C-alpha cells in the first residue's frame, strides 16, 4: 500500500497515478521512495505489457519537486536527491515495457522531467509544460537538461529552461513534446487505446524495439547500429516472429505468446 501513489492493473496494462492532489502531485522524498519500491515490483512483473503514468485530480500531472522540501536542500543534499531522481526516472525510461505519460494538467519541473522519462506522451488540451526551476534560483536536476533538448531540439529546450515560461498543449504538440492532444474527458481512453495497441503486438519485439530506440539517444551511431542488429537477430529466434510472418502470409491475425 502506497500513500502517495495509486497503482492498479487493467488486464496487462498498469496505471500509476501520482496521488498528492492537494499539493498538485508535487514530488516529495516520500513519493520518490515509494516510486522506487513500486519500480522494484514492476521490473519483475512478467505479465505487464505497458505502463501508463498520470496525475490525480484534474489540475496537475505533477507540478514539480515539493518546494517545501527545497528550503533545506543544500549542495550535498541537492547532489544526492538529483542523482536519486535521475536514477529513478531512468528506470522508468528503461522499464522493459513501454511507458506512456497521460498528462492531465501542469507538468512542471520534475513533472516535466517525469513526462520526458516516459517513452510517449499524450495530454489534455488544458495541459501546460514548463521548467520553472531557474525562477527558484536552481536548475533542473532530474534529467531535464539532457532529455528536453534531445526531444524538442537545443533552441527550444534552451528557451524553456532559461526563461522558465510555460507552454500550452498545442505548442507542446507543435514542437514534438507530446504525441497527441485530446479533450480532458478523453485522456485516459486515448492513453488506454495506445497502450492496448502496443500490448497487442508481440511482447519481445516491443521490448527489444524500445531498447534499440532508447539507445539512439546515447553514445555513437555505430554502437547503436550494432545493438539494433543484435536485438533484431534475437527477435528472429522467437516463436512470435515465426507466427507473425506466417500470419501475414496466410492472411490471418497473429496470436502472440511473448516467446
Ligand atoms: N511543491 C509544493 N507544493 C506545491 C507545488 C510544489 N511544486 N506546486 C503547487 N503546490 C501547492 C501550493 O502550495 C498549494 O498548496 P496550499 O493550498 O497548501 O497553499 C497547492 O499546491 C495548490 O497550488 P496553487 O499555487 O494554489 O495553484 P494555482 O492554480 O494558483 O497555481 C501552479 C498552479 C502550478 C502555477 C503553481 O502552483 C506553481 O507555480 N507551482 C510551482 C511550480 C514549480 O515551480 N515547480 C518546480 C519546482 S522545482
């Protein structure tokens, strides 16, 4: 049982709701530690196919780090908290299954960084995105300075991080920060639809595809190509590959086992 998170499963799709609505789901130390424990569980769940992350209430996805806890954060604590959260967000990014952020409102600071650690983002028309850390006299510490430019380009990331200004859902869509914008009442359906589509694909192919695409953001292209070809070769050994190819040639729908 978690105090700051709600985790439920609908068939093979997990839904994680960040649950501190009275603080706009701000990330506290307690929340970080609960998230780490939940990830221990999720990393071992072989039945899980896709994870959706959203925020509680209709106002915020996550409005950043808990600013109350920033009061006592000195350099030593800043380094520790930043490394801890970078690691946790990287575990989300590299979870064996795809992770979809369903952004239901403000995604600010650490909330933007959490959304960036997810593999795909959908949001409501009311969502707003921003990196307001600089206004508090600090800089992002949970991976934002590295993930944001990779996703939206250097210039746009610089502008967001240097000004701290928020952008709305349409602008986020325009610059490629989110994949889809929907009315608020349709958000979870849209996230679910995407999750179910991915969950219907051969699980091992999905897993290795995610790993190969994630690698494109790190290191050089030659080692990315090498990893891609090894993972491609690995998928060629699976029963699902035999089934997928046969199903296409026999003009029928494939039945996949994750083997
Ligand atoms: N940390 C702690 N508490 C937060 C918070 C945060 N990051 N963001 C919001 N809250 C709290 C507010 O203090 C308020 O609590 P209270 O009711 O006990 O006073 C409650 O959540 C509601 O927020 P409020 O500011 O009243 O809502 P609003 O609609 O006027 O403004 C925001 C919404 C998101 C624009 C505004 O809350 C905000 O700017 N939050 C901080 C964002 C930020 O700088 N994040 C980066 C931190 S590194």
